[in-house]
C-alpha cells in the first residue's frame, strides 16, 4: 500500500499545481490578477480564441477539481 499512497500523493501534487495555474489563467469578472496573466493570451490568440480557451479552462478546471476531491477522499480512506 505504500507505493499506492506515494503515487496518489504525486498525482495530487501535480493536480494542485495545475489547479492553481488554471485558475490564475482564467479571466474573472473583475480582471485583477487573472486578467493580468490571461491578458497575454487574449492578445496572442485574439478575442474569440481567448473566450473559447477560457471556456475550455473552466471545464477542465471543474473536472480536475472533482477528481482532486475524490482522490483526497480515497487517500483519506486508505490511510
């Protein structure tokens, strides 16, 4: 069981880093920090591609967050 815990821990760490990056890259309503970071994406991709990228990031972030929560519960039950 030790190897399984290590693998789940590594996956959780990678998912946590992805979640932080994905949330910061999304443009919010008040466009403070996330608008600064994602602003480069809007000028690089254009307005239409930036909005589709934002929608895709939102969906992926939701899915990764759900899987992250489930893995935390699984790890809690294992330990």
